[in-house]
């Protein structure tokens, strides 16, 4: 799933990078995919190989708390989310930059 989305985004011209690590406030994060704008991350993409309904509906997890601390939009790509809608959401966030 992650590779499929990565290559779709690359084809569309996005500066997308996979398996991005970051350290923020002393905590390390490992992002599945990140869209970059210039030299900075612009959109975090979390890929889940399940429907992840709880996460998509705002379940508070340690991972979500860490990711939200970056102040970037977080887009979830799950087995319950059509890839086209994920790409459209990413495009919406990038257009706001």
C-alpha cells in the first residue's frame, strides 16, 4: 500500500519521501511518507494495513500525539480509504501552502 501511494504521488510530481525519521522535543518519530515543500515537511502520511477506523475517527494514541506536535496535516491511508481520496486530500493540503 505504501509503495503504491508513493509511486502515485511521485508520478503526480510531489516531493514525497518514505520512511522519514525526525526528532522533535526529544522524541523520535518514523513517518511512513512525508510530502515536502521546499526543504520542509508539509504533510505527514500514515499508512495502515487495516481499516484503522479508531485512528481515522480521532482515537488518541502516543503516535498521533507525537505526530500532531509537528503541526502538520496528517493524512491516513488505510484499507478502508480509496487511494484517490487520499491523493485528493493531500493535494488540498499542498494547495494551501
